[in-house]
C-alpha cells in the first residue's frame, strides 16, 4: 500500500498548504513535497513491493516507467517555484501552491489508475486543479486562455468519458460483466464487441488526444502555455501530457487485446505524423517564444504517438522520449520564464539581445533548443533515432522520411525564434524594466539541472530505466 | 416500465430541439435544468426495487443538474448584467434543422449498433447520441459564455444517458466520482465566467480573440 503515498502525500500537503497562514513560507511546501515524491517514486521503482496490485490503483510497470519522470520535473519546477513566488509577493500564493500540489497528487493517481472510470476521474481532476494555476497572472489574456483551456479541454474530456462508457458497453455486449478495470478488459480480449471497441477507441483518442495536445485538437495549447507562468507551462507540457499519453497507452492495450490493434496503430500513426507536420508549420510562423514552446510540445506529442503506433521497440523509444520530453520542456519553460521576466516582452519583435541581459538563462535556453530539436548528445536524439530505426524495421519507410522532414522544418522554426531573441542588441523595453530581474542561483539551477538530466539520459541511460521501460512494453503487449 | 423510460428519453430529446431553437438566455438555462431533472429521475424508473444508494444518486443528480447549477448560471447572468438575447453564430433555424437531422441520424445509428437484448427497445443510445450532438452544436453555435456552458451541460446529459446503460455494472463509487467531477467542472467554469466578465466587461466569447497567430 506504500504506493498510495504517491497520491496521498501531495494531496495532504495541498490541504496543509491551504491552511498554512504565512505567504512567505508556504512556497517551501513545493520543494519539500517534490523531494518526498521523487524519493518515493524512485524508491518504489527500484524496489517494487511484492504484493499484487490493487484492482483500482497500482504502481504497475507502466506507471513505474513514466511517473518518476513527472516527479523529477515537478521537483525542478517546485525548486524554481520558491524564488518565482517570492518575485510575485504582491499576490497571495495560497491557491497556487495548493493547486500545484494537488495537481501532482492527481497526476500520480491518473498514472496509477488501473480502472477506466478512475482514470477518467483523475484526469478530469488534474484539468480542474490546473485552472487556478493558469490564470495566476490575472490578466485578461490569461482568462481568455483559461476559458479556451476549460472549454476545449472540457469537451475533449467529456468525449473520453463517453468513450469509456462505450468500452464498458463493449464488455457487457460481449458477455462480460462490464468490469472496467484494465486487467478485466484485457482478459476479456476478443470477447469484447468489436464495433463498440472501435467507437470507444475513436472517442478516447479524441478525448485524451485533446488533453495531450495532438493536432487537430491542440488549439488550446499555445494560448494556455503562452499565458501560464513558466512552472505551470512546464508541468502542463511535461506532466499533464504524460498523463494523457499513459491513458491512451492503457486503452490501446485493451484495443490490442480485442484484436483491433492494427486500426489503433494506423490511427496513431496518422495523427502522430499530422501533429508533427502541423507543429512544424506553425513553428515556422510563430513570433512568440512561449507559444513556440507550445508548438514544440505538439510536435513531441506527435513523436510519442508515432512511437506508440510502431509498438515494440517504437513503444520502448516512446517511453524513453517521455523522459526526454519532460526534462527538456522543464529546462526550456523555466529558462524562458527568466528571459520573459527580464525582457518584459515575448515576441521576437520586442525581445533581442538576451545573451547580454540574462547570459545564463540564454545559455540554458539555447542548449535546451539543441536538446529539444534532437541534437546529439542530448537524450531526445537517441530516442528519436530509435524511433526512426524501428519505423524502418516495421516497413514504414515513408513515414520515417516524412517524420524526419517535419523535424527539419521544426528545427528551422525553433532556431529562427531562439536566435532572434538571444542575439542582437537589447531593446529599449528591457532596459526600462525596473526593478531589474537578477539571475540568482535559485532561478538558474532548476532549469540547468533538468538540462543536465537530459544530457545524462542521452549519454548514459541508466540500466534501471531501461529495465523499467522494457517491463512497461511487456505489460502492454503481453504476447511478444 | 420501458415505455415510461422511453417517454422520458423522448422528452429529453425534444428538449434538445427546444434548446437549439430558443433565442433567450434564461429559457436556455431553464431547458438545460429541466433536462437535467428528467435525467435525474431515470435511474429510479429503470430499477425494479428502490435502493437507498440509488435514491441518493437520483436526489443528488436532480438537485445538482436541476437546481444548483442553473442557480449558479442565473446568478452569473444577473451579476454580469448581460443582454438576454442569444446572438447565434449558427442561426436558430439551421441549428434546429441540424439538430433534427442529428436526431434522426442518432436513431438510425442506434438501430445498427449491436445492443444487448434488454436495450433493443430502449431509446437510450439514440437519446445519448442526439444530446451529445445537440450539445456540441450549442457549444459551437452560440457566442455567449453562459450559453456555451449550457451546451456543455446538454453534452454531459447525453453522456449521462449513455452511462445509464452501465448502471448495473459500474460501482456507485465511480459514478459518484464522475458526478462530482462534472459538478466541480461547472463550478469552476462558473467562476471563470465571472472573472471573464470582470476582465472584459462582456461575456461575448467573440471578444476573446487576443490570442492568435
């Protein structure tokens, strides 16, 4: 039962944070909880308890393969949160800290959910708990972004509930009991009614795909990421998207078992390639560096979907990529937050010369750019290389070629924006910023740490992680 | 028994069309509330014997969907002091026609899907699909924030209808959790509506256009 602590510790911390009377010390709840969560997540990954999984919640191989990445990202964001919230001392951080902690607990719950209904409840709860985080800045733009997030995300998540019900009905129609645990659904396998499984798959793909930000359901993403504070953007791009991806993988396991795996793979392949294409095209035209990160996230979700479509080695690469995505997005969003704060602007028309004003953040940002565009020796290079290899091995040569073309376009788009804001001479707007934003260690170490983790993942992928990913692949595809 | 249930579902489907055709915000809220109440009493009609938990779920649904949420929306409408007319992005007649076509499509589709013997005569699947479509139409076709929330409520009602197919097999705990989540969602939406009103001095979502490429 120790694994339930992964859910309960953050939720309890959130409750205490609500009651905590001091605004100055409340932010320290974030790193303290983050550290506890990281220790728990890694401890349980390396030494899994012997007891069989609870039917509803369990730290099963799939959760073990991805949740520690989210946990690490949270710790990085939490450490950054302390100096960030000190800068924003004019506002009460009660709701923000509590919402952030609750989001961690609910994300753990969603990763560990082994019941279709509970998975949905946890995912929806994550969405709701991140609403106050999104409009923390309280500007009209932030409310506009929140509204779109709620409406588009809410509709998507409602459709995934309908899909969950359809899958339940597939079980009933096939003579089952309508038990919605994934174990029971997978055990029923081909006994599930095929038409209902297909309807369920489409609805669940649209629903959780919206949450994940796959094109064409990605429209809320640039707005939300652009307006949210850096740490929230990082958590959304590296944590919430992982929740949705894990959910899709669990559902896909059931669809596979029901004998419709080929259909699922084909849809994932198409939607993945479409997402990378859409992201690449928007990256070529965007002028705002925070929205740029959102399109980059759409691209990486496309990559994950592609990996899931390939199955086997591709799926293993997708787990690898989940880690890389979380770490690089953390480094990029946090350093972009620093740059945004010092520059006082957010588009390449307003911002330039950040290498002079914030040299450390700019360095992390540029290194993060090379990481996210899959330059060696960063982790994403290796995961994407594996994916391309497995695409060729699976006979999807044209898909791999198309994918590489999109990556190249995305590279052009990203470098265009990043170098425009980093080089050149500082603009008037930034020189007038008062008080001057100082690059203290507290705001540099978290993004730098996440960046170094990306590097480490690429150069020396730990064997424990490799084993965890292999176990997760085996869980999803029981018969090799 | 089944006839009574079908009558209620038919009523809910009719309300979809009324919602699509109405041009006033207060009546749209009233229709969504009424539909919620009709849905709330359905579990009682479906069961042969009354159980305490079932009764509790029914009471909770009726009071949430029928009373609390509409009251919240009405309050938001009053404090926002907005124009009570709905200006549609998709006109009333086209949306009515689309809604009616969707309803027919839903009935046809429901007949073609494999259903369990006890659901053959029931309109549940057709009603669910028709409501989901009507909700989506309202979400897309109306510009005021509150009317979009009503669309979202009708969409949810459709999903709730579908959930009734599984009422014997899903644990009540899960159903309760789903209901709670949906309620909180609408609460949160209500709060954001209020904030949008203060920030933009309007609830017309067409004004939310700062963020674009």
